[in-house]
C-alpha cells in the first residue's frame, strides 16, 4: 500500500510540474520582452522541465528496482519452502508413511 501512495504522490508532483511549466511558458509568451529573450526563456523553461522529469523517472526507477528485488526475494523464499514441503512429502512416502495431505493431493 505504501508504494501506491508514493506513486500517487509522484503523479501529483508530475501534474504540478507540467502545469507550472505550461503556465510559465504561457506567461512568457504574453510578457513584454523581445522575441529573442522570450525564446531563450521558453528554452530554459523546457530544459528545466526536462531535468525535473528525468529526476522523477530516476526516482521511480529506483523504487521499482527495490520493489522487484523484494518480490524476487519473496519468490525465492516461497520456492524454497515449496521445495522443502515437497521433499518432506516424498521422503515420507518412500518410508511407507503417508501424510494426509499427500493422499488428498493424489486424488486430484
């Protein structure tokens, strides 16, 4: 659940950044300045927006990398538990002892 809140926060921040950039660009277009100065200001604003977007993408990439590592670790642990469970059942079956779960699973 915490990850969902984090992604929601990033979406909000991203929407704010896009809105601020668009508002700044529009304000620059209507500001009393020469065309050359206005174009430089717009170019600067877009570079700023690009840097901000790059930072957000890098943060999201780090978050997703950590989440993937956690999921991989959990999957490896579950596979190990499943292997142990299976080996125990196979061992019990070869010793002539049948576990109730193994008999139940044999019918399915």
